C-alpha cells in the first residue's frame, strides 16, 4: 500500500499527523507523508485515517479511499 497526501486538496486540519506521527508530518499548515514512509505496513490505521481526513486529501495507491 502506498500512501500520499494531495497538497492541492489538503486544508491543514493536522488530523493525520496527530493520529499517526510515525507516518505523517505537519508543516506550514499542511499534512505530508514523512520521507521513507510512503510504503506503510500500518494498512488498517492508514486506511482509517484516510477515511476520516476532513478534506479527503490522503490517497492510497493514488486514489481517495472513498473512490
């Protein structure tokens, strides 16, 4: 599973970084995937975070989890 954050959609709630600080960071008002963490072994946690992202900016394998 490959995870990413669509910077054009993210509006900076910081929920991802709060819930999974080992995978996501928060800087300049936007979430991002930490270097080396795009391939995460925490599939269930990451999918849950993606589903709860208020802006639906988190992508798994290039797609929104609601697609």
